[in-house]
C-alpha cells in the first residue's frame, strides 16, 4: 500500500479497536452478516484454429471454490466503525499442463495448475451520516471498473474508497486502488491494462483512481451517470451513461446507453491510446419474455482499454468475445425467458447473437467476428436442496482475425447464510 493508504488503514483500525468495547451492545455485532458460498466450476474452451508458440488448442479445468463474506454493523455514535472480510479458497479437481489458463486456477512455474490457493482480505470502514469510507480489501462495481465475478473466485483490490448519499437520489463515489488480487491468484499484483482482449503485460501501475456519480430520478426509473478513471501512466477514461425503464401497457421498455472516451496518461507506458466507444442496448419485457437489440461502435486508433482481467459495461461485450477492437461496429439480438410465467419458478434461459465488422486489424484486411450464446439456469425452490443453483453455458464464436472458440461452462453453487 502507499503511505497515505497505510496511514488511513491504521487510523481506521484504531477507531474500530476503540469501538469494540461497546460492540456487544451495539449494531457492530447485532447488524453483522456472514455467508459462505460453495461454487463448483467446470470450464472448457476449445481453440480449434489456435496458432502460437505453445500450440495449446484447449483450456479445460474443473475446480471447487469457497467464498466467505463477513460484514459487520457499525459501532454507536455519530461516527460508526466496522469491519468487512472476505476469505476465498480454490481447490483443483482436474487439470493438466496442456489445458491450463482457464482463469480458474493459478499456473505455477512448472506449467502445472496449483492444487489449491486461498486468500483472506479485511477492510476497515467508517460511517458518518450517509457517507462511508473503506480502507483495505475492496470489490468495487463501477462503470469504469466492473466487478467481474465470472470464474471460480472473485477478484479484489486493495486501497481506499468513499461513498456518499447525502444528497437525495445522488450517489457519489471516489477511490484510490494500489494493487489487485486476480481471480485466480492468492497474492497482490500491480494493476495492468487490456486493449480489446489483449493483456498489456509490458507495463503495470500501482494507482487506479476514480470518481463519479449516479443520479436516479423519475421514481428511480431513470439514472444518469458520469465517471472518470485513471490507470496512472497508462490510460485515463471518461464515461457518461443513461438507463431508463418505462411501463407501456403490459410492456416494460428499457434503454441502456453509454459513451466512453479514453486516452493515454502520464508516461504512456503502453503507448498512445485513442478510443471512443458508444453503446446502446434497448429492451422490451412482457410477462416472462424479454427482447433486446443492441448497437455498439468504437472510434479512434485504439481498442477499448480496461483493467486486466475485467469485463466492461459495453452493451455488446460478453464473457467470450468483447467486440471492442479499434473501429469495430457490432449488433446484438437477445431473448430471455423466465419460466416462472409457466409455473416453473427458478428456471431461466437466454440466447443471443452478436456480429461485428469494420475491425482495424492492422494487417491490411477488415476484421469480422460473431458469437452465439446459450445460457440456462435453475435454482431449486424448495426441499432439502433449496437454494442450489445450476447454470449451463454454451458458446460458439468465430473470427477472421483472432482464434475461434467453442466453449462450455457448468457451474453449481450453494450459499449458506451463517448469521
């Protein structure tokens, strides 16, 4: 941590310690919650046409994860103190040196996946009125840093954040992050960037700074957002967004529209960056049916930058292809169905198709790609297995400038509420 962050952590720890004497008769314990999630994850990604030095044509692993989340209440008084903690454990069930790099397990120097990996992170927190300061292990979920819990264990960051809701309907946030724990790592690392889907491993930063706000109005049916982010000496980014939902008879119409403007920062450690990204995702819901159509366009000389290995809120970005390369234009159609409308609560299905073109490959030809996704999920609603979740994902993705992918995922999860 930086010196300033360390000082904040010491001060918060002192405040928490001073309040623990009163904890037994305060909200610190009474308002505490703890959950334990078990997550069993099978991941298979077949690169049928891959080329490269290792000639690895498939990434396939199976692992078991556990995620313990503890959140305390606050000590009494005008200034309240508390603690949050997250503990994670990943266990290898099946892997091989020729099938690693799924993002489920760490890869050791010998090319083998680790048998297990674990982490415990703690954050001190302080609340005054409707403003909260946290220092330590953080899992922010922001337009400029999306919480990307898409593998066995979630990623986290180390630093400080502040959230304020003092003004009605307006939520303001700011933060400074100095390191990250990746989704398949136990330790802390400096923060790296991605352009499109390509990690920029030649450079890293120990400062990700952000500030922004969301204003909800119109009975919370409309939200306006404005954000700024800086991965120091690599890139800076501005985001403006609009979300709206509108009941029209038996339908609910929705819109999710956003614009990013990104450029290089400071020492330009990965070179110049010039990217503007516009996306729109429109929806129409009636009963169990929801229909989507999306359009996304990138401009400038660079692909879309984001923190490695996060997804972004771009409307056409999905966990396999991102449709976020330089000058790319893409369209999406999607259909979701909630089987509760047919008397089967807990069962949902989704299918979508995305196609992109106009990609500046830098190789003298236009890049094109497409992806078809099918997701089916079910959560047991009653009986001894109540709460058990199952999800199946099947993907076919094809491109003329990057590797084709056939992908399957099977995820089982169950969460115990400890208190």
